[in-house]
C-alpha cells in the first residue's frame, strides 16, 4: 500500500478478526443501507473471505489524564472456520497484509488481536526495521487474567495459597506468563497442553523453581483436582467434565466456547478473562458497535488491544510483548500500573449469560 | 475458418470455453469503445493520443481472442448490447458525455480492468496450453493499464479528497452494481445476451472453475486497486458491503 502519504500519524492500530461468520454477517449487514437489505450468511461467506485486510473504523480513546489518542481497527477477514494449521500460510499472509495497512496509515504501534498474534508465532522480523512497533498484547492480557483470578478468589473466599490451579494452554505465551507469575502463590500447579515434550520441559522448569507441579496432556485427569482454572488455549475441543466443585474458571481463550462444552454449570463460577474496561470511554467512526459489540457493559475491550492503547497513552512505542515466553512478572506489573493510571481497569465479571450478580 | 486439433473433453467444456471467449471479446470491445469515447473527453493532446492507443490495445486484445477462438473452432457470440455489457456501456457514456475524464478512467481502468484481470488470470490458470498463455499475457497487459491510471487517480485524490471520494462512490454504485449483479453467485435472471447455452456461471466447473472464486478474486483486486489509489478502507469496505451478492 503506497497511498496517502500525507496522512497524520495514528497512535495505534488494532488488527483483528471476527469469531464467527455470524459476527461477520452482522458487521457487514450493519454497513448495508436499508434499501439494499441484508445479505444471507451464504452471500457473506462467498464474498468477504476474499477481501484483503483493510481499516474499517477509526477510534478515539480517552485517558483519565485527559489525554486523547487516535487509532484504527483493521479487519483481517481471516475466515473463522479456517483457523487450522492447513490455513496457516493464508492467515499469515492476511496478518502481514494487515500490518502493511497499519504501516501505510502511519500507526505508531500495532496490537495483534486474538488469533493474529498466534499465526505470526513471534516472527515479526520482517517488520522490525520499520517505525511501527508491534505488540501481541499478551502482557496486559495476562495481567487482567491474574487480577481477575485474585479478585474472584477473594469474592468466594478461596485461598490461592491452598489452591490447585489448573492452566490449560500452559506452554503458550499467556499460559507461561500466568504460571510464572503465580509461582509461590499457589499450592499446586496442574499444567495442561497437547504437546507432551513442551509440557514436560516447562513443568520441569517450574518444579525446579520449588513449586509443586502435576502435568498431563489429558485434561480429564487434572480437572478433578482443580480449584481454579485458567483456560488460555485457542481450541474448540476443550471439554470441562468431572470437575471439582466449587471451581472458579477464567476463560481467556478464543474462540469463547468453553461454556458450551460444560454440560452442567452447577458449582462453576466462570468469567471471560483477560478483559479490561476503558473508564473514560471511546468513540468509533463510523460507529458499528451496535452490530458487533457483544459485552454486557459499554467500553469493554480485550487486554491485547488495550495494551497498545496504554502504550500509546504512555508514548511508549516499543514491541512490548513479543514472541513466546518473554513476558516477565515486571512487564505484567508495569503494564497493569500504566493501565490503571489511564483509567483502564479489570472488566467486571461476566460470561455469556451476562454480568455476574 | 482455420481449425486446429484442440481437444475438448466434452461438449460442455467446448460450450464453456466458447462462452468465456465470447465474454472476453465483448468486454474488450466495450473497453475499446470506452477508450475511443474517452479520447473525446481529453484536451491534452498527449493524453488524447494515449487514449486512442489504449483503444487500439483493447482492439488488439479482442482480435487476439477472436483469432484464437476461430483457430480452435469455438462458437463465439459478440453482443455489445447484452444485458450487462449494454448497461456498463451506458454508464460509461453518461460520464464521457459530460467530458468527465476522471470518471471514465475510474470505470474503465479500475472497475472493468479489475474484473478483466481477475477473470483472465483465473481462466489462464484453469485452461491449458495456448488459451492459457493468451489469457495470462492479456491479463499482464491489462495490469499495466491499471498501474498507469492508479498514478493519475492518486494525484486526483490528493488534490481534493472529499470531492474525489464523492465522485468515486457515485461511480461505484453506478458501475459496480452492474458488475456485482453480473458476477453474482446465482444464475442470471435473464440471459446476459452473450452466453449461448446454460448460464456460464453455473457451468464453470467444466473447466475447473467456480463463480464464487472468480467473483471473490475480482472484488479482492478491486479492493486492492482502491487501496493503491489511497481510498480509505472505511470507505471501500462500506461500498463493497453495499453491493448485490
Ligand atoms: N482476552 C484477551 O484479550 C486475549 C488476548 C490475547 C490472546 N487471547 C487468547 O488466549 C489464548 C492463548 O493465547 P497465546 O498467545 O498464549 O497462544 P499460544 O502461545 O498459541 O498458546 C496456546 C496454548 O494452548 C495450548 N493448547 C491448544 N489447544 C489445546 C487443547 N485442546 N488442550 C490443551 N492445551 C491446548 C497450546 O499448546 P499445545 O499446542 O501443545 O496444545 C499452548 O500451550 C488464545 O486463544 C488467544 O486467542 C486472549
């Protein structure tokens, strides 16, 4: 993209994708005028998977300090039913094209939302030479997950120090960050991921640090012991069955379908984790929020997106969260403190049924 | 008529290839007529000559397709007044009659060219041998046309962005609506006046193509062309979203 050299510089860009074709349909139909009517799901599927990534709306976000920053949302049009390995090459191309769009718009920092950070697998070398910085946003996501766990435990009088904490997706960037942060604060770690070699290696590292660890690639063997569960895995096939009651679950993964896999919710307190609340609000232009915004309160956003917002408020344009396994406790504490300074706090607890009462 | 021993697997394949050539030749002749009209809208003598040159290049493409079609004995039908091509031509004339050079460039070099390049590239990949080479080489030449006009349109946008975007939007709905209906994934409601047998769109599987992919690739190229001109994504996505599908 070589156009529009004279654009003003944007503070941040968010690169993202929709969770389902129905979300894309709602979004696209929200753009259609009344006289042309709605497109069917089939028509949307037949068209929008082909559309190259592009900016869809501009944003203004306000800080507690009165600062105002400008950003853009870039939709990758990654097809929600094509997140598997066999589509990796196409998806990487789309993410790279989206990054190029952000660069052409002179965005100072880019947040890789949801799946887009995973497809790049920390391979940002092509873009490091440019002025634009890129962050996966995983540090603030981890911070909100951890604050959520802390707050929920207090709410239910659960003592973290005597709890078994299960991390699903323990060898992922967020899973590792959360595990490392909780070292010394929990009774026992139950670590789960599918790749045994990586899981074993990481579990050994944690236990060598003096923590009690059990690990298993079979989730069903860990579930009956867990008092607290952090799910940070992007997978459709995670089933929560035969669990200990009561249990607190922080579902931070995508797609958000953990609840659908739980036959009975009795004894489960589940919240969507890694989410923040923008205390001083934002404006979108054009404003399509009514067609895609699905949270029970206004001004809720993903930690990964909000990390770029916070860094932009701080004028801290750097690849803050980059690659896999590089998130330190200090990074988590620092980004969380910056977030609070600008009025971005942990989102209230909610799940697909709405706010916790 | 000179004939070669080009082998078709079936009569269906022969019919589809015939219709593909018919659409391509008709489209090129529409392009030729458009550039000829466009030359009348231009004051600058060099640009006038360039428009005539472009018209000639489209004529050569049409002749190239026609000669090849005759060589392999295809059953070609040319109809500049068919349902969709006729409407496209009318839209073009609406702007050329107003001497609106920029509007004409947008229709011919962005919208029609995006469809032509995408279609020729897909057909080029699907067909084998001589026809494949012909479609690919003409697609490459059309890309050069598109690149050249992108420069002009980018400058035009930079002069007065709101006015340019307003004009582009109006032309988009005038012209792209027709192309989007033409390429809709459902069967044409009435005959397009160019295809001779069944609706080409539903018969493309005989040459291992499908209308969804071809339409998707054409819209993708159109979207990229708008990006290259510098049209903001917020606008282009809204315009594409409002097209018939
Ligand atoms: N709330 C937010 O704001 C936010 C922000 C960023 C990311 N996220 C989401 O958080 C999740 C984790 O992100 P990440 O960057 O840490 O991803 P990642 O580095 O790719 O890690 C994913 C982890 O999940 C494991 N995993 C995948 N499928 C599994 C399954 N069926 N059972 C058990 N483990 C499984 C992977 O290991 P194996 O492959 O060995 O199983 C890996 O340990 C993603 O879903 C992402 O979309 C949320």
